[in-house]
C-alpha cells in the first residue's frame, strides 16, 4: 500500500515540473508549483509512515512496563505541516506578483512579458 503513495507522489512532482516548464501562462506556472509542492509533501509523509505504527505518545507506566511499541516518526509530519504553511505563503505571493504583472503588462503570458520588457 505504501508503494502507491510513492508512485502518486513522484507523479505529482513530475506533473508539477512539466507544467512549470512547458506552460507559458503565469497562472498555470503557479498551479504547477502548487502541484509539485503537494507531491513533495506526500513524499515526506510517506517516508515517515510505518505499517502498524502507533502515535509516539508514551506514559510513565508504558516505559516502566516495557510496553514500547513501534511508532510513526513525528518529524516528517512536523516538517510537512511547516511545508504546507510555507507553500501557501509562496503561492499567495506568486499570485500577487501575477496580478501586478497583469496590471502592468496587460497579459499573463511569460514570453510576451519578456518581449515587452526588452
């Protein structure tokens, strides 16, 4: 089951990279950045997942009795949460830049903006 997560994550990263490289509309490029970000987040969470793992919460009685079970690594989950927040901020900033470019150059085509800029 975990193999499906890796395949989907790699497909999302590849799709996002393709959209960013192949498309010329700035909005589509920002969407490609978001898709690539989702794929990377899914890959990080999948790396930290362990089959039949429990939450990494131990009580004193668990430690004394030796009832320590295999748990899911919390570090990738924390990194992914941080990545989601940063990705949302980057997407918002990129979209605001696209709006400013649209107002100035009256287009969102990257090639035309380059041509108009000089």
